[in-house]
C-alpha cells in the first residue's frame, strides 16, 4: 500500500474516525495484481473530512472528497447506503452511515465488497468481508452482492461492469449472476453513454478485449449497447474458415497493440458499414457508410470529439489498396489524403485488419508502402499548405488577389502541383504558376 494512503488512514484514526481501503484496490491486491486507485471509506462525514484534510475538495454529492497527499490524490468516501434508484441508474438519494458493513452491502460484486482497515480504537487492521469475497477471489469468481436480479435492476451499469471486470481480471461470472445479466440485458439501454464508454475504455485497454466483447455478445448486452456490432453476427467473410464478420472484428481489435486505444476503437468499428452493404458488390463503399455509422456510435457514447474524429477518419480510409507501381507522387497523395498525423494509426489499423483476416500483418504490400511513406516523410516533402513556399498573404500582395474561396482554390492547386513535383516549391516559381492559373481562370 502506498505511503500516501497509510498517511491518510493514520490521520483519520488520529481524529477518532474509522478508515478502510475498499473496492478495486483491495480486490486487485488480493488477486496479486498491481492495484490502481486506492479508495478510502470512513465514518467521517464530508464536512468533517474537509476539516481533517484542509485543501480537500468535494467530488460529488454522494459524499466523496478528493484529498491530495504528496503527489497523489485519493478519494475518501463517507460510509453510505444508497436509496431510490430511479430509471435503472444511479441512486437519487444516499444516506450516510457509521457501519462499514452497510457500506459494503451497497457495492456491486463480492470481490469489490471487501474492506481492509480498522475503527479508530481497534488494536489492528482487519479484513472486513461480509459477503465471502475472499473465497470468491480464491475461486476467481465474480458474484453479485445479494440478489443479482435486484442489483442489476437498481443500476444496469453493473452488468457492463461485470463483463468488463470478468474480462480484465480473468474472473468467471458465477451462474446466477450471469443468468441475471442475460435476463436484464435490455435495461442497459438506460445507462448513460459516458458510463458505458468508461467501461468500454477499460475493456479495450485489456490484453484481449475480445474476451469481454464476446461476453457482451453472449449475454445480449452487445445487441443493446452496440447493435451495429451485433449486426455483424452471421455476416459471412471469406477470410478465416468458419468465422463471421464479428469474429473478424474481434480478432482485429485484439491484434492492435494495447497502448493504442484510439486504434483499438477504430478496429472495433472499422467494418460497421459492412452489414448494410452486403449486397453492394459486396461491401462496396462500406468504409463510407462505416465512417458515418462510427461517428453516430461514438456520439452516442459521448466520446470526446478529437478521438471521434481520429476514429472516423481511420474507418473512412482503411480500405486503401497499394500497388507497387505507384509513383512517389502517388505515395505523397496517399499521405495527403489520409493526413500526416493519421498515417501511423492507419498502418496500425490495417496491420490489425490483416491479422484479423488470417494473413500476416504486413500482407498486401503494407511493409513496402510503409517504407516508402517513411522515405517521403524523411525527405520532409510538402504535404500541406503550411509548407508551400508561398502563403495566401504573398498571393494577395504580389498578385493583388482578394481573400476568399478563389485564393483557397489556387493554394490547393499549387499544393497539388508541388505534391506531384516537389522541385516546384520555390517562391518565384509558385508565383508564376499562380499567375498563369489566374489568367486561365479569366
Ligand atoms: P477499477 O480497478 O477499474 O478501478 P473498480 O472496481 O475499482 O475497478 P471503480 O469505478 O473505481 O471500479 O469503483 C470503486 C468501487 O466502488 C468498486 O470496487 C465497487 O465496490 C464500487 N462500485 C463502483 N461502481 C458501482 C456500482 N455501479 N454499483 C455498486 N458499486 C459500485
Ligand atoms: Mg477503482
């Protein structure tokens, strides 16, 4: 346990309060994994917490405050019970309590409902484990606290958390809990995009996201949360014998390196346009349809705009076909079309797409194109307007052109010429070219 956490607990005890570490960090420590955020629970009310920890700030209305200690920030939450779940979502009212056991009872799974710490006057730390979470840790089982039907009806996000936790922590979902997820999967439609997204993000950051995505497909959660992917089931692919489009998607996601979350998201969505274009030649234009659909999915999930734009662009461009006889200008046009800052991601996506199709990552000339792209980039060729030897201002001053769409068109045309023939990128030459374009225009 980090020294900063111990320090916070000591301070709470010294002020006469109970202090325990709870939730994911206890679970992960017992599983022998590196714990992430260490959350603390206490009987101190939020206003007391602010007095005990000057500088602490309220995180939400449910009694969580964030406390800085050294370089770390930890969440300290007052023991509570949750009430009045409306619309299968978060509680609308919470009641603060004095008993760690009642706090553990509101938690989702037995392995998440273990506390380690003590009351202020107790001689030593103890493990508080009213729901036999420790035994479930030993069996590597994920089990709802209490009646799974009731718990998932209270908060439908817990079903998504179940799948995510099971996949990420390699736990087996206990049969009654799993049956309850199947039964109540439709309720997941009430969960906000942000909360689903946070779970999906954690799932995609695990070594093999396909484990969790398959669980979603098997329980019916995929049909509710990502129907665009569920529609890939049974769509044939002439790729790997006996596998359908969904299998291909899941293989592709797993094949993206774990430290490239945006590319993993793009791999998840790269073929969402296929079910709707099965009969068009087949799948003709699926990357265009898919880019639009991917954008809708990501908006629904409230994905930040920059990530959404990157993913949509990758889906849109993932179908390029490289031919060995491309000229260097062709390679430069490819980079320009895709965008310099998307090139690396696009290669990563296509490599994963290849692996997902049962061929080597570098198949279809990908390695050769990569080398040629790198050579062009190393030569720092002109690929966008910013590197042209003339700017809009120059054209306005030298040729008396007014600002406006015409100026933009001429800059674009100059760029096209320079991409085809880099040696033209010289101020005098470009001014001459622009002048002749103007004359032709008249
Ligand atoms: P991670 O390791 O990814 O952080 P976690 O289990 O710690 O997983 P958190 O979102 O950090 O997930 O939640 C902390 C704790 O709060 C959980 O371990 C669980 O005890 C409780 N909890 C979180 N979400 C819910 C929920 N929807 N319903 C009931 N308890 C929850
Ligand atoms: Mg946590």
